[in-house]
């Protein structure tokens, strides 16, 4: 009997490195990703293909791939009939969302989208942009831009461009008029593939592990020794929503306390725990946090 295989697409280009790092945290090793569009993975039941995020949803919708990772923006742009499995809050720069914004040069007289009536808009996100203006009953011409769209802002009337931090817009002296769509990375699947028991379970397993790896990015494990007489004082310092693990030690006067915390509070919490009586305090990184 032939081995069952899940055909999985991962994004090439700007998201490639971040995606491979995420899979590594989730427990998968990916090889040859810089030399091949079909890199190897240390799971014989998965066949990987590297594709641009812009076209991923089309291949998943058509069943060429069983599942894939792409942006919400490109699902909307392609009008792809796919099943969204989960949102994956990671990107090439931040862990937040990216925005496609309508922007004009700082010196432009345009103040609102209505001022662009009869104008030309350059963007890679053509269909979504056309719908945005059609919904507002504003007649414009939307032209496809083959990259470097910021440069064209002074050749046409406005651009619609993707931004995560806004730094590129500022550097090119561009001003945002409106947000067209907010996008995050999504794990999607072909609807027919989900009817197959093996593929559905495989996709669900990957989803659980990827989300766990993302959740672990903002957390650390914290462990310390506490004298029993100081335990109440130490527990009061820990965030109220956390339920620590408390274990006995060889020295019956002490216990070990372990908890997972947000990494952003570590630098405040550790000195406070020390003052409350904790000792032998150490923190450690996490690969996965499964709720």
C-alpha cells in the first residue's frame, strides 16, 4: 500500500526564513530550502513545495496542494475558496499584522480617497483595491505594479502598498490616506483534502504545533527555590492568573516553584521574587506552549 502524503506549500521570498524557523521551533527540520523549490523535511508523510505567497491560495483551492501558508490579503485577492485552519501571528518583521494602505506623496493635495476620483492607482493588490473603490463608488483606474511601488507614487495619483512598520513609507515621504485591508498569515487547506482522515489529522497536528511554537515566542519558563516560610510572599509576586507548579525538594524546608510567564515581565518579576525570598532563580526559553 502506497504511503499517504500531505502536499504542503510554504511561502518563498520574504516569509521563507521566518516560516522555516517557525517549523524548526515546532519540531520539524527543513533542508535544502535555499537550493530547491521542493525542500526536504524530516517527516516522510509531508511533501513540501516553496511557492510565492501571492499564488499559494490558488494552488490550495485547486487541490494541487493539500494545505499551505499564505497571507489573508492574497486569499482575498485571488478569491480562493479554501478552508482557513488557523491564524499564525508571525511575519518577516513583527508578530503582528501587516496593512495595505492607500498612500500619496507628502506634497500631494489629496486628503481623502474621494479626492482620487478619476485618478490612477498603482498596486500589486489589484482586485482588493478595485473592490475598495467600487464599494465607495469612486471611479479610478487601478494598475498592476511589478514591485517597487513606493517609487511610482509620484508617477501616478496614489499607491496601495503593504507595510508592517511604516518605515518605508516615511523614508519615501509618503502619507497614508486610508487602510485598505489588514492581513496576517493564515494556514489554509483544500476543502476536499480535509475530507480525507489522514490529511485532516495531519493538517490539524501541524496547526497545533505551529500555534504552540508561536505562543512560546513571547514566553519563558521561570524556576526558583523558595523556603516554605516565604512561599506565600513569593506567590503574591507572581501574576495572579498564573498557576505555578510546586514541588518538594530534598531539603524539606524548601520547595521548587515553576511557572511560565510573558517574557516582557521577566525583568520586573525576577528582582521582586528575589526580594520576596526566592533563590536559585533561572529562566529558560520555550519551544512550544500548548494550551
